[in-house]
């Protein structure tokens, strides 16, 4: 599983060139949520709201370096969100979606590489990670009160506009050929951002960094308390807020996918928020959560989400067949661990 060839270099900050997508306003919004501080023993910590979630940094090393790294992280995240969020009308993703069925949209080299990564993730996930799933996300409206179960006919109709193979790509441009198609990078955007900030951390004289964007985590170096690895707790899906297992992580990433927080019920049947683009329906609720350790957060997220959709047996087979990866799958009935997962258990 090779993903690095599609990884763009760490982008320049939002202030280094024309602010085409309005990153400055996004950065101002993020700054209003920033809380940071620290000490020599606890390290430097920063928390802010971005990418639709809570983002946290824990840093070891000189305080001046930690503060500058935090500032550059905020600029990078603001630029990324401004460019790739489907919720922002001026983003590149919104431009592409608005031109569905109409015309091609120009891409810069970084965007081309990012969509190349989307193509590879779709292939490696056996088709269950699909950036064209947006029409289905709109159909399955979890925020509706009361929630409405789409009809089989509605699902079949919407699925005609879903499928990465339908997307047309050429050097420097992309086109969604059917009106009503739409891209959503929610299945890999945060994980990709975590990896890029991990690369950014290596450009600073920090001795350690933990990047946590909504439970998508990358660790670099060592923690400030002198332990030989970072301690990461896995949340119990049947008792949210409680940690059921602690992991020791070093120079790796951890991603968790779950259906236990975002779901709705109709007539006693529970429907999770993660959709299987192959069926147009939510994933089976028997799998509550999947946590994966891997060399990169993009890879860990690919495996955790794929395993959640594929189910415990096939998902575990996928994790075990991936070099450098280990994981655990929690279902309503039992726990499935990959062959190497025990090597990372700390408590």
C-alpha cells in the first residue's frame, strides 16, 4: 500500500500568496477559538476549532518553536479548509460541485495530487471510500427532525450520480459529468491534514508532537514527560467518555471510525452516519468502532473506515494484510484484534 507519491509537499501558509479561497477569514475564525499554554514538564498545548471538529496539539521542545509551529499550523489548516470544504461556497470543492454536468474546473499541482490520492484510496478501500458520495449524504439527512428513511427508489435514483469511476480527470483539470454529482472529502480530509501537519512539525526544532484532529492522530518524536512513547486512549463506544484501552504509539498514526455517536433510529432500527456507496445505505450497526495504527494517518483512516463498512471479518483481513498496520474492531457482540495489535497495548 503506497500512498506517499500522491502527498503534496507541505503548502505555504495562507498569507504567502493571493488569498484565492478566503483563508484569511477562516484563520481569523480559528484564532477566536484558540486556547494555548504550557510548561517545561507538560509541554506546549493548543486547542482550536477547525475542519468541523476539535483540533489539539501537544508539543515538546522550545516554547518559541512550539508557538511558531502552532501559528503555522493554524495558517495551513485555514488554507486547507478554505480550499477543500464543501460547506464553503467559495472553496475549490464547491466550484467543482457547482460545475457538475456543465464544465471542467482548473486544478493546481497540489490539488491534482490530492485527487490522485483520492483515486488510490478508492482503489485500496475496494471502492468503499468514495469522494462522490455527497448526493447520498444529502439524501440521508441525519439532522432532519424527525429523521426520514429514504425510499428504495430514491436511493437507486441518487446512486446513479455516485461513483468515483464517473469522475473525469485530465492534466490540470477535473469534471463531474452528471448534474447533481458532488464531491465530499470528509472520508479522508482530516487524516490527510494530520499527516501534513506531522510533516510540518519535522521542520521545527521540536522533540515531539502529537497532532489530534477529531480523534485522527499522528505522533512525531517523544512526549514531553520523558516516556518512551505517546499514550493514546481508545474510547469505549458502548460508554462514550470512558477509555477502554490505552495504546503506546511512536512515530505512527491512529485513526478511529465509529457509528456510535452519530446515528438515528426509526421503528427500533438504528442507522449510523457512515454510508456504503456500493449499497447507498448506512453501514451495519453491528460494528461499533474500528481503531487502526499505521505509518500515516491517511492510511490508518483508510483502514478504519473501510473495515467499518466492510464488516468485522473482511475488515480484519484488510488490516492484517497491510504492512505496518494493526487494529481492533469492536462489535455489539465481541472484539476482533489484528495479529499485531497486542504489540501496541499499554493498558
